[in-house]
């Protein structure tokens, strides 16, 4: 799988699953949620545990061989009450994923009372990052992530 094909597939898979709300959820391991996207011989699986505090792993397979992955851990902070609105905003941000940084959402996005920021370093092959959502100057959600090639 070439770099450009990998980037294109990761961006499309992320948009077609959690970010759009269209991803099919299955449960293979008790307590988990899995979202799948496949195109040709490429497959993307996002498996996570939890809702308000969560951990997960995304993996891209090329002909059933794992070639790329990302792990993440996050939480809604300070007993924020309107979790549905928060996650709706997060999905909008994640749908704005960019080819230049195909990990999570854009570096910055705001709408109404929410402000999303995503600080990262690296490229598709090796990266690390931190995203958060603030409201009224207070961080109400955060997530740490890292990943890259699987060789």
C-alpha cells in the first residue's frame, strides 16, 4: 500500500464510520464497540471500550495484513452534562479530517460555545497528538493518540 493510497483510505474510512455516524457497530469482544469500513482489499477497524472515558485502537489492513494503526485514550471531563451535544460537535470536527494530517480533526475549529484544538507532530508513518474541546475557557473533553506504520 503506497503512502497516497493509505492516506486516501484512512481519510475516507474515518469519514465513513464514527465521524459520519454511519459506521456499523458490531461487538466481537465483550464490552467493545467496533466500526468497520472496507474498500477493495483494504479494511479499517476501529475498536473501542467505554463512552465517557474510553480507550481504542484503529487498524488498517491490506489483504488481511495489518499495515497501519492508531491507539487513543480520552474522556469527557468535569462531569459535563450535555454529552450528546459534545459528541455531535466532536463528530463534525472529525469529519473535517485533512489529508495533511489524517489522524483526527483539523488543528482548530469552533462553533457556538465549543472550541476544538488538535496539536500533533509527525506524519502518517509515525505520529503523536492531543485533541481537546473547550467551553467557556474550560477543557471539557480530551484525547491522546499515537500511531503509524505496522511493519
